[in-house]
C-alpha cells in the first residue's frame, strides 16, 4: 500500500506545485525584463565599471532560465540550491558596491527587488527557513551599505523601508502559498487514501464472508455425514476406518477454524491443495504460515512445491507443513513421520535441506533471492 | 502440589478439554475456576496463571481484558484461535506470558503452564515463527543465528530436529529460543510479569546483565 500512496501523494502535490512554479517563473521573468532591465539600462552610467549592470542582469536571467528548464522537466534544484542561492546573494551584494552610492536603494539598484523572486524560484518545494534567512539577510546588508555610505536621511530610509516591506511581503506570500498548497495536497491525499482503505476493508470483509460460506458448505459435506452415521449407529466409532475419517475431518475443521495466515497467495493455495491430497490419504496435517512473503518466480515456486509434495508423499499418519516469509526469503517446511526422498532442485536461488531425528524427517525448501 | 490456574473461555468444550489435560498432568494442575468473563480470573487471587481466550465476544480480540489481567499482575497464557503474527506479538507486548494457538494446545499448553508459573519463558512454535518473521520497525534486534533457530523451531516443532540441523545441543537450542523471548519481554510497555521473566532469566543464567 505504501508505494502506491507515495506515488499518489507525489503526483497530486507535484501537479499543484508545478502550477505555482510556472506562475512564479512568469512573475520573475516579467520583473526581470519589464522592470529590472529598463531600470538598469537607464542607470548604466552610475555603475563602475558600466558592464556590471548588464552582466549582473544576464546572470539573474540565466538562473531564471535554468529554473524554467527544471520546471519543464519536473525537477527541483536539490543539492545545487544552496550554492546557487549564495551565488545570487554574492551578486546582490557586489552589484551595489559597483553602484554610485547616491543611487543605492533606488531604481538603479536593479537587484534589490528581483533577487528575492529568484530565491523564491530556487526554494520551490524546500523548507521556507532558508528563503526567509536570505531575504532578510540581503535587506540587512543593503541597509548596512546605506548606513556605511552616510545615506541615513529620513527620506532615503523610509523609501528603502517601503520598497523592502512591499516587495518582501509579496515574495513571502507567494512562497507561503506554495507551502500551504503542499499541506492541502497532503490532506487531500490522506482523505483519498482513508476512503480507499475503507473500500478495501469492505471488499475484504465481503470476500472473507463468501469464503466462510464456502468453507461451511465444505464442512457440511465432510463432517455431517460422519456425525449423522455415528448418531444413527450406521458407523461404528471403534472402527479404525471411521476413526481415520473422523481424524481427517477434524484436521480439516481445525484448518478452517484457525483462519491462518499473514498473507494469501498462489503458493499458499497450491500448498493447501497438496495438503488436501495428503489428508485424503488419511494423513493428519497441521499447517501454519508466518510472515509477509514476496512472490517467488514460477520456477522457484514450482521447486518449493515439488519438495513439499515429495515430503508429504512419504508421510504415513502425521505431517506438519509450514510456510514462512523471513527476511525476503520464502521457506516451505514439511515434517513427517516417514522417510522422504526429495528431488534436488535445479533452480536459481532455491535450496533444500533434509534433517532426520527421532523417527521424524524434516524437509525444508528455501527460495532466497540474491538482491 | 501442582500449580493452580483459572480458565477464561466462553466455549464449554474448550474449558472441558483444558480441564481434562490439567487433571491428567503430573504434577496435577488444579483448575480453581472457569468462566466466560475475565472477572472469573480477577476474583481468584490465588491462581498462579490464567488460560485466556482472546476471543470472548465476536468481533475484536479482548486486548483490554488482557491488559487488565496483566495490570493485576497475572501470568497470562493466551490461548487463541487467532493465528496471525500481529495478534500474537501484540499480546506479548501487552505483557502476556506466552501465546498459543488452539491448534498447539494438545502438545504445548501444559508445558507452557508449568513454565510460566515459574516465570520461565515458553515459546510455542507458531509464536517463534511470528518472532522470526517480525518486520515491525520497533522489533527487538535478533542475531542471525537466533532468527534461524526460531524459524527452524517454527517449521519443525521439534527441538531435537533443530539441534540436529545446526549441530547444537537441545539445551543450546532452548537457550536461543529463551533468549529471544527475554528480548521481547524487555521491549515495549513495562509490566510486572515481564520484569519477573527477565529477573528469572538472569537467575537461571539464560542471559547476563550485559545481554540486556
């Protein structure tokens, strides 16, 4: 169930997040071309050297372009996020240093408003802490530059404050929307999953009920004639044949009532068929299964069943059959009161072992895939 | 004189069957009381162990009643028709002394009762299988050999066969199986019954303090 839910979760939040990322890319490109570019072109003369302005702008456009490519390919920045984000910060600090101090904080400082948007792009799908730290750190550095160059008059500081608050609140709002969207997507997926689970549980309950009905029908066929015969006196409880039939019926009843099992698959079903054959011969079989099992490939399953069949064939009166999933391996064990001759399997990853002690023979066949 | 027990089971046929096994056992196991409700056991403070049917009413297993018994300091042998691993392991976690499926009753119930009244571990094969196949994230850590021995015990229901296969003595096989049980007693919710099991294992030399 887990991988399916992960896929679903990933799919839905990825779809929502992608819409938001496309919107963010459009916003950033519009600002880069519609606002930053004209402002920088008008202020080229205020930069020393003058090429600092177009080069800085081109670098920001390059980052935005790479991000657009990643969005198109459903990718995120991943490990490149931190170095690129810090590189953008370095750019946002060095460009004002090349700028005439009188123009600091104004439209000529083209990076002031737009780098935050670049970071919003970089931090799509990542925790917001880094984004907030970068935006605030950037504003503090610019404020420090203003103070260092003596631009502490009220008009400059108020203008800077207004720009900072207005731009930053927009950027943080968009980033927060991304976070909120992820949370909503997660909840939607959880709701869908719990609904799916409920539907599955209902379906399972229906199947189990039908299965029980079938088993009770079998019970009527197996045990009732026997009980009726004993009750009416047509069958003699001291007769060895009647006793054997009763033991057979009892073994089947035990299996029916036990509701065995951690998993249900074709291997278990085939094994049940083999047990059925042994029981028809009068062998009393006890069956147990444990652990979640992977499904072995057909040739391996065939080898496991062949070993179990040979072992059960040697059983005279009693047998114990087990099916276990342990650490990715599937193990079929048969203990009988006879001497079994088990075929050596010629199948990849399947091994058998036979142990005898105290008149009992234990045959184990194990499929352990090398992963 | 043999140990004394209480049977909590709503099925008269099961109660009669367990009574008959107890009467035949040597030393004899005395059944002080039996009934379909857990109060039967709570009102019989002298009983040294409780044979407890997990399915007292149709529907969910009676984990709440099991917890009440454990909290009252009772050694509980869960005797259940449920055979799935999760139920068995959950019972151990809640503090049951051991867990038997009803199919294991004829061979294992009486030895289990003798063991648990002495606070000694008793792991019937199906419970051993559940431990060997345990994949829950917070399960106790087992060594490879411990897991193999448990799996073999589950498969063969014969310590002699297990010993033969791994070239060990039956006593060593017993030690492996007992040690795993103590690891499970040492995990999850604490209970006086679990503490008694661990203390007894220390006295018996089954584990040492470093092994805890």
